């Protein structure tokens, strides 16, 4: 799906832009996700897991994403840099097409500026326009209090837990929590 660019103001007064990523963003997208995954233990991959991912693979991923009718990715640009990304994936089966899942990542220097809230609002709008989506789901890793606070502010509620679902670098295990927001 394609998302037309929108401009909004950050809490610090700077302008930010939301738009679909293009193939031209491939190198910056790779740099963004590697940096974001290195800034927190709460994303689903460690930075080194992206080491073998090539620029051509990222371009192919972004190209496929633009053509995808069952999902949408948007990025947030601040001062010409990718500050965050958010993705929604719609289920397509007859029994579960009322469900969608979201994922979000922000660089640490852009936390607390309203980007996460705005990206969620846009995802909710896209889901609402689809017409058949009744609930949006996400997962978060135990200990991620900041994200949990944002998710609850946006209307998500914990619906379950996957015990010891995530193995940390030190070998310890933490739970993964499932959340749902009803539309």
C-alpha cells in the first residue's frame, strides 16, 4: 500500500514528515534499523542479525512493501533523517481478516516527541478505512515500560503472555506480552 506524505509538528516545534519508504531509502532504512535495534533490547532482532542483509535485499523488501495490498509501512523523517518506522499487516483469511498487527521502532533521540503517537494514529486511520478491521494486535518484550505506556495510552490492553519467549544476549529469558486494541 502507498501512503501519501503528511507533515506534522513535533513537541519541540520541528517539522516531521510521514510517508511510505521508497527503494531510494534502502540504505538509510538499513542504517536506521541497525541503529534502532542497537539502542534497546526491546526490538525483535539484535543489530548483528542484519549484518548479512544486503542493499539489494532491502530494495526488494521495500519494493514488495509498496506493492503489498495487505500491509503498509510508513517512516517518519525529521531533519531529513529517518527517525522512526511503523508497519501494519492485515490478515487476509476469511476467519481472521478482522485482525491486523502493528510494529514500531524509533531512534532514541526522537523519543518523547510525539512520533509514536502520531504513527499509531495514522495506522488506526488506515485500518479504519479498510472497513473490516475490528482489532489491532502487537507484542512487546517484558521490561519495555516506555513502550507499554505508549501502547496503553493508545488503547491497547494486555491479552496474554508467552513465557520465556525472548532470549537475551546474557542468556536470560523474558516474557513476551500480547496486546489488543479494539476499533
